[in-house]
C-alpha cells in the first residue's frame, strides 16, 4: 500500500484518479473545494488552492501526488481581460507550486516520490480561442520539466496533456449529442476522452511501473496531437 495525494479529487479526472488508486488498495488523501464529496476508501479534506494553505493532514512519507484543479475558458483573445489570465494562472500554476512545495518533504522522504501535473493538447498543437488555458498549461509544462531535473533522482515529475475529455469542466462543449459527435470526429480515434482514460495514465505515472520515466509530457489525446487521418 502506498500513500497518494490528489489535489482536486471531487470531480472529473481528479475524482477518477483518486478512485482508481483507492481501488488498488492505496491510501488516498483527496481534496475538494466547492464540491464536497465522500468515499469510503478516500480521506477527503477541504482545500482552496487560491488561498494560503498547508497539508498538515499528510503522513510523514508520501509516494505520489497529482494536481488536478483546472478551468476551460475558450474566448477570442481580444475579449479576454488580462486579469482573467492571472486568475487562471493562480489556480493552475501558483496553486500547483504551493501544493508541491508543501508536499515535497513527504515526497522526498519516500525516496521514490512521483508528481503528476496536467497540461492540454492545445499547448503544443495550438487551437483557436485557447490562449487563456494554453498560457497556464504551457507554464505547467515548463515547471514540470524544470522540477524533474531539480528533484532527480528522489522525486519524478511528469505531465499529462489530454485532449477534450468528458468531465464537468467540458460540459458546455459536450452537452448535446451532436456536439459530442462533432468533437469525437475531430480525433483520429473518433471519440472524446473519458476521465478514466486520463486517470489510468496518471496512475501509471504515479506507480513504480514508471520508475524510469521523468520530465515527460504524455499526450493522452486520441491521436489529436500527432495524427492526421
């Protein structure tokens, strides 16, 4: 049994990941902010990553952590106020920095800690109206690679870059069958992602099965980033 922390474990990918790890018999510490949730095998704690916080509920040694909070705001660049970029950055990047700094002593204590962060296919591929999300997620990719170098060999750091995934964050883009089908057809595998698709990849990166993997951006995107069919 290992100890894992999932920041943002009440919904979407974070919830699927926490439940996947718990089903494997691990001790999972999950956090929630607006959506209170419970699970018989997950120890949940309230946490607002935009405020100052500590992680005093963690055990002395932590085998891995995933930072899952995010947002999807798709607008033409000219309509986005600079403050909106800052708000996204605080949630997705500054929050991750604070969480990693708070959890790092416990991760290092384990001797084989693993950190998983989340980007988006839009960072390296580029899509219309994705500037707000891509700015923050691009920073996540840079942070991930820098920390992978700095934390080696005791703590591994990797990032997953999904394409469109059927989660509450993406509800507006998938709330009608025709929208879901249109988005599915844009992917070589002809479907949008499910939270479990991303959760399984994250669970792999947190596990000892990926013990020789660090500093990577793993594209779990139905082929969107690399294939044209």
